């Protein structure tokens, strides 16, 4: 490993001061440390956010669940408020990686990294969540910008994410067995005023599908998706699955998610 300095601030204000002087924020480290080992990232200064207690925790506020950015996947999966109000989100968190990853990985780190096959971005987008940073509030539809790209500015940190409680929702993932990332994952959320469908693992980043949303808003049933054409034109094709196969999986996983949501 190459040489770098390490900072572990105990408050958000202190973290921001260090960040402004140059450095890279470290959340759970499940992606960053691996990238550093491969020399894909070589920050001169690491700013570990793990000791900032204000960035952790889960609370219910009216018809929303608010989750701190440094809350682990494990804590999301076991939290009683999440299980009661948005069980699909707890289910999603319980299927990320393995136990070690769930114990260390964080919600904010995953969303800020925006891996095109990560699970959390699909929940944020489908549930129409809002991302709170140290500077502003960002709507989910405006946050994700493509592969590893988001609306975050330099020096801007996610502090929490606010999830509206849906009428019903579910997440279905066809996982890549080695990495446990989504080969295709589909999060379906019936908000009460319409259905949102967010897809991860299939393209250049998480995205919504207007055709599936329109069909499910009209008729929330697995059968409603059968006549919807899923184009493979902009989907990934690699050693794990062709674009055509991923298009097929989108329809199948959507049907499975709707079935789960219906109970």
C-alpha cells in the first residue's frame, strides 16, 4: 500500500474542514479500500467518517423513514421501524454482499458511490427518496447521473436519506453469484398515487422504466407487465449475461417483485 495520511474526525464540522483541505471521505470502505489496493484510487488523505455518531441511526418521522448516511446495511435490515414500515428496504439490505460487508458497508457510501449494479440506488429511486447533504436536499430523480456519477459536488457529503413510506413495495434481485451484486435488480413501489419501477445492474446506472410504471399504475399485477417491451439497446452485455438476457430478466424480476408486494 502506498503512503497516505489518515484522519478520523468525531463531528461533521470537523470532517468538512478536513475535507476542504483536500482528501477523500471514507464511509464503509467496501469499494474504496479494494480500489486503493488495485491502485485505481490513490488519495493522499483519507477522512474516516465512522466516528461521527450524528451520521448514524434510523428514525420514523410521520410517513417517512429517515436513515443516517453512516448506518450499516446490517442495521437497516434489522431495524424494527424499517421492517414495519418499508419491509422491502429491510429485505434489500439483508441481501447485500455477505455478513462482513453488511456489517461494514453503509447506506450513504453505497448511494454516493452509485455502482451501476448496487442495490440501494434502486430503492432510493423507486421510493422517491430525498438525499440530504451538508449543503442541500436532492430529489432521487435528480441525484443519479450514470455510472459512478451523482449530483454531489466536491466537498459535499450525504448526511441522511429520507424514504417516504409506500403503499406497498418489493425488491427482486437476480444476483451475480460471485460478487452478489445485482445482475438485474428491480425495485417496485406503489406510492398510492402511481407506481415507480427502478432497475439496477442492467445498464450504465440505475434507471426507471416508464412503460412498466404506466402498466402497473393501471393494473398492479404480474400479468400487466407481459405486453411491455423491454428494449435491450442500452443494456449491458458482458461475460455474465447478454443485453437481450438482461432485458428478459427485467420483466421476470418485475413480475416477481409485484408478486412479493401483493403478498
